[in-house]
């Protein structure tokens, strides 16, 4: 039976597009579904401010009446201008283990990109660096996280068969939280406070965070500007992410490093109790019971894993011990709340400075994910 490709045009089709990405992993112990509400907002032209400088199309693959695959294709015009490229991005891709299905999906994405003058296509990537990115190539027996994708091993075989090659890798680590803060962090904390005049900002309530919220994302813009595929967040995108993320914070795992002389934000670390198991129980839905599972996970109930969502340091202060200040706060808080492990977000494999953060800690690389690329 032949495969047909349908462009997603309606809200009902978008709902099917999102749901297929969940249904394909039914019964898989390692897959963590997104919240459908958040996924819909990300893919919606009316809600996601990335569409101010992005074009996108979504395709579903059918065999007779059954959906057998999906793919999104994005042109981030701002990224192409910054990086001086003519690249399209593919993402939100899932498919059954079938050559015809994979060829039809990627053929549709490639044809759409080629018709708009693009010269290459790479991914999986989203609209921004805060979306899911990278196809899993190692660690298929490890549970995914709130911030990462899971995919079956056969995806990689199809990518290589279709002529896609490695463009960039990310790695992830599982870190055992030590019972006490390592001496290296303690020494570095005292040195950087004295030499650089830095201090840690603490908060008693989330409403006190909001005056700093926009500065957090502006710091991310400065800290990540040279990283693979990164595009500076616009003012509208910053507003969007402030509204999305600040209500989720656990204040024990929000560390802001401030320069005392002018109160400038120099560094930020954000952690969150792992929501992976809660999202599995919710199966992508906030109601009727998804909220309850997520609430318990955020409170650390039946949860011994802390997700290290991000660490960002102003380029002027990178390599000067600011990370030590952040972990000097995280480790005692994690111990007090009963967390035993921390899981890193994906880190670029070539970013040795970031990977050195885990020196003196018991850290094990658990996953590797890859951005593939192909000439059109």
C-alpha cells in the first residue's frame, strides 16, 4: 500500500499531528511525552512569537486511513541571516520503521525547503534553542526528560540511509549528588566573590523573581550567542518564555549571580525536580489528572532526580568560577530535599568548558544526540 503525504491545514489535523508523536511510543518505558497544550502553542502561528521570523509547514504520512509518520519543516530566517546560511530545519519528526514512509516524509520536507531557495536541511531542531533538538543516537535504554526528545534506534538507520550526515552532537550526564559540596567549589566560590565582587541573589517568593525574569533571558542571549544554531530571543519571545517558565520554578534551584557594584546579572542556574515520570503518567494531558502528577513531582514527592535545565554565564565571566557559585547553592538544597541524582541538559560535545563542570563529581555520560544535515 502506497504512502500519501498530507499537509496539516486545520486545528483537527494539528491535533492528530501532535497525538501521533505520543501514540507511536505507547508502552515505551523511556519515552516522555510533552504536554499537548505546550506542543500546540509551540506549533501555532498565532501563539508562538518565533513566527515573526520563521516559516513552517507540517506534514502527515498516511497509509490508507492510518497515520504512519509526521514531520515539521522550518525556515528560521533570522538564523540564516546570523549564520549566513540557507538552511531549513526539520523537527517534530516521528515515523514507523518503514523505508517508504521515511522517504515520503523527508521528501516532502526537502521539496518544500528546496522550493524556497534553501540549500541544506538539518535537524531535529525547533524554532529556538529552547525547543527540543537532537536525535538520540546513544542511550536508548535511558528515560528521556522534560527538555529532550526520545526516538527509536531505527530512526538513525533511516537518516544515514537517506544521505544525512552528522552535523553536531550533544551529550548528557547523570551526576550523583555528593553529600557535601566538593572543596573545589567552596574554594572557587570564595575566590570569585572576593575578586569579582559577585553575590548570590535569593528569593522568598516567585513574584520577587519577575523583576529579574527578562534579564535572565537576555543573559541567555549573551551567553549562548556563539553556540550551534542559536538565535537571539526577541522581546516578544522573552515575554512568551517568562510567562511559560517562571511559574514552574522551584526557588531552591534558582540561583542568580549578581555583580554587586551595579546589580548586573552575571550568571543563572535553573534546576527543576524531574517531571519525566509525571509526564508519562499524564500522557500529555494536564486534565483531568495530569496536573496532580506534575504537582507532586514539582514538590519532590517520590522523586529523587533533579533536572539541571540550564546554566548561563556572561561571556566576560566565563571560566572565572561563576559555575562554582551556582553549584555551591544547588548541592546543599538538593541534599536537604532528598535528591540523589542530577541530570544535565544536552551539552555540545565540543564545548569542553561546559563538560568540565562535572570534574570532581561522579558523573556518567548516559546519552548522545545528533543534529543531521543534508545538501538539497
